[in-house]
C-alpha cells in the first residue's frame, strides 16, 4: 500500500507550508488522497481496457525509470545507450499525432534530468571545452542550410522531426561534457556502451545461426514497434540470397551493426592493458571475442577497416603488445579455410572489382557533381533540387558537404582536427594518470574508428539513422569529457 501522506511529507520536507498543511488542513489531505486514489483506479482501469495490460505495464515501468533517472543520471544514460545498441529503430506502437521513437523519449528524459538543476538554480557551471565553440557554429550552420534548403523543397512533419533529432544529438555533446565530471561517471557510460554492443553482437550471432524461418519470425515480431517484417529482414551481400548472409541483430542493416561494433571494439581494446579494467579482464576478453565475431558476420568492410586503423593508432602510440594481437588475428584470417571467402570479398573491394564497390563509386561521383553545383552551403537536408542528383552518398564527409556545403565540411573537419590535436597533445599527461588513461585512449580510438569507417558509410550524419547520429556525438562528448578530466587531474589548481 502506498503511503501517500509520507510521500507528500517527504516532498514538502523543506517547505514552510509543511506544518500548516499537516495540522490545520489534515482533513483536506485525506480528501485529496481519496480522490487521487479513485482517479488512479478509474484511469488505470480505462487504460487497461483501451490499450491492454502490456502497454499499461510498460507505461508504469517507464514512469519508474524516469523517476529513478531523476535520482541518478547514469540510469538515464543507460536507457539511451540500451536503445541505441539494442532497439535503435523502436517506436511506440501508437501515434500521438506522430509516432515517437523510444530514443526520442529516452533522450528527452536525459536532457530533462540535465537541465532540471539549472532551472532550479542548483547548478550554474557550464563547460564548453575547446570543441564547444566549433560545434555550436556547426549547429547554427546546419540550421541555416536547413532553412535555405526549403527554397526547393516542401517543409514536412517528417523533415522537421528528423532534423530536430539531429540537433538534439549534436546538443548531446554539451550534456555529456557537463554531466561526466569524474572518472566514475565516464567509466559507467563506457561500460554501458561495451555491454550494450556486446549484447547486440551476441543477439546477432544467435539470429545468424538459427534456422532462417525462426530468425524471420523472431525479427518480424518487432514489427509492432516500427521494425520491418517478412523475409526481407535477412540480409545478404548485394541482397542476393545466393551469396553470404550478413548478421544484423536488431539493427536492420548489417553496416549499421558493423558501425556500432567498430567503435565499441576500439573503445574496449585498451581495457586489455588497464591496471583496473572497467570489467574483469576475462570478461573483457570474452566480450571482445563476441563483438569481433559479430563484426565478422556483418561483413562490413568499412567497419573492419575502422577497427584496424584505430587499433593500429593506439598500438603505435601506447599499447605495443596490441601489435602482436593484431598480427596473430591477421594470420588466423589468412590461414583458416573458412575465412577465405571473407578475404576474397575484401580484396575485391580494395581492387574496386565487386558490384557493391562499383555502385558506391557511382554514388561518390554523383555526390561530387552535387558539391560542384552547390559548393558553399550545399542543398540542405530536404533533398537535392535537381532530379539527376541526390544526397544519400555512402560517406559521412560527402553527406556533410552535400547538405551543408564546403563551409559545413570545413567546420566539421575543424572539429575533427581539434579533437585529434588534443589527443596528441594530452598523451603525456594521460600517461601519468593510469586510472583514466585506458578510458581516454578508448574513447579516442572509438572516434578514430568511427571517422575512418564513416568515410565509407553515411550513418553518422543521416536523418534516417537518428541512433547512429546520436552515437557519434555521444562518443565525441565522451572524448572531450575524458580530455577535460585529464587536464583537471594533471593540474587541479587551475580548476
């Protein structure tokens, strides 16, 4: 039985009205509680009748999650990361004028928890970091190009909503650097990412090896929450069932799953050499094995290239033992008989021989034509004004240049440049901080992997993939927060 009196008493604990309320108006309290109980009973019964027990239970759980998040922002992070990794395309099974996604709701809750202390006057500090200014300029430029692009395209509810989601994801950078102000917070969020991606990889492996009919049935069960259904949920190279199947987990597209595993594998690798890893070392090894196998089954060449480059960078800069592990893994790939088809697929890609690569080269050619026609500010986010060109090139950088022009691309590259310069400059300071160094290297390795893989995929800057855009700016915020922590712990007197 809920003790409503105690709840209100706790809420009003510091209120000057508390004594008056609980003495002079005790009868009013009893009446209000009685009416509230009746209203909840009637409302709950009506909801169960209208939408069913399952949805009402989900609503109650969601409200519990929200109030828990108010007490611990880490729980709000967990909700966002859980959806990004395990249910990225999930949406409510009903409309409220539009159909909110689970990620929309989780991000809204996270931002509310962040902003609330500022509204109540309990927080006034705001950290920008050296990346904050260029990112703000990038956001304003995105708004400008969005408005300019409406001159050749209609403003639709779909466009407004998805562009707003992109801006919300960019704003996530500021949320991260202002809420993760200690090593423990950074460690928790990174652990959530590693565990979420490992769970997605494990699910992808299970679904890959299950009979096709059972996999189709299981994935089609998500159709109620905005997912596709039918035989199309199984993906193959060039969408040809005669060729190799590709793992998708709940990410719909194998390259989306690959982009997730790319950054999380790179993030996890430094934990192998940490004095105090975020999880037991045997667990880190097991999770890397699961994510590595999951990445292999996606057959995502861009993601694998991203992991390889990120691993090579941190191995040359700090963890030389990682070079031996990379050599051993490469030798296994070359020797094992069941990996030869993978090797051939990669060789054909680098030689521009297979159809997928040739089609991608065609996209790049069309993207360059678009940039030549609209070089400064691009065409905006609504679509291209000419019928013979389009903006969905499979490249993060060409997407930015096509939508925001060379000016937008220059600002984006400035952000990347500042990130990498700080990464190089702070390496000596990080070396003297063994408690944070593996975390710092991990988030920067994830960014490097994402930037390399993003050169061959568009997911990190596309209106259609809100979760991937969110993941990118979340990682950028983690990198900036980690660098800020390195500076703080190296020179605490400055702060």
